[in-house]
């Protein structure tokens, strides 16, 4: 977090440390998702993840500005979601939250991270590629898109990340 934290503290923002989220953060996750994710999760999905998965977030002035959701099965962690408030993008928060989350998941035994991303999601694909994720294949017509469907790109990376 060092780079992002320095940048944020220099702009007088208070305590932007990653923290574990709980069901108490349900409304904030829902609000962030609806505001800043073009494909927001429903409240039932947030409730399940906050209860059963590993959720990490960054709050600034007590407001949630970024969240990442991880699901662990044996030694493989899936990144289920990551969102940065659109007003806070491009400051390194997405990369730093993902790196922090993957370090956190290694403490539970994760040795590999896998994810699915819409082929059209250039910012997310670029983020993952910049962190060492490799492209493993496509799931055809996986995501709903308007009246049609969109492919999912499958990506993975061994842990620990090489750059961290
Ligand atoms: C994807 C997302 C989390 C990135 O968050 P962010 O905080 O803006 O990302 P960062 O500032 O940490 O950028 C890290 C890298 O991501 C890539 N990236 C970020 N925004 C980008 C953009 N608009 N276009 C292209 N690449 C981009 C770049 O490689 C960047 O590295 P660089 O700054 O050295 O060029 C954010 O755009 C988001 O919340 N999107 C909506 C939700 C979503 O699509 N989540 C992914 C679900 S799979």
C-alpha cells in the first residue's frame, strides 16, 4: 500500500488502510457497486460474500472507496470482484488492494489466484496483466451483455506475486 497511502495522505485523506469487511459493510458495498460498477452485484450476492468469502476494503473519511472479494478453495483463491470508486481510479488503489488481498490470502494457504473478466473490460485486464496474470482461455458467452452475451477471459497467477 505504500505508494497509494503516500499519495492519499499527501492529499489530506484520512486512514486509507485496507481493512477486512463484514456484514456491517453491506450497504456501503452495495452503494459502491451500484455507483461504480457497470455490472453491479445484487444485495443477496454481497450478503453471501460478506458472510462466506474474504472481503477487503479501503475507506476514506469513513466512506468505502474500494472493495475486493476473494474466495478460497484449498490452495486456490478466486478473485470474485474488485471495484474502485470511479472518483478514486488511476491512483494505484486497485493494484494495491489486489496485492494486499493476495498477500492476505497467502496467509490462509493460497498458492494461486484465478479470475474471470469480461473481454471488453480493458482497465481490469490491464490491471491483472500488469500484476503478472496470464491468459488461460475463454469461456464463451459467459456474461450477459444487453440483449446478448459476452465472453469471459480466464486468467491466473502463481503466488506470491513476482513484483511484490
Ligand atoms: C479495474 C479497476 C478496479 C482498476 O482500479 P484503479 O484503482 O483505477 O487501478 P490502478 O490505478 O491501480 O491501475 C493499475 C493498472 O491498471 C490498469 N488500468 C487502470 N485503469 C485503466 C484504464 N482506464 N485503462 C487501461 N488500463 C487501466 C493499468 O495497467 C494500471 O497501471 P498503470 O497505472 O501503471 O498504467 C477499476 O477500473 C474499476 O473499479 N472498474 C469497475 C469494476 C470492474 O470492472 N472490476 C473488475 C471486475 S473483473
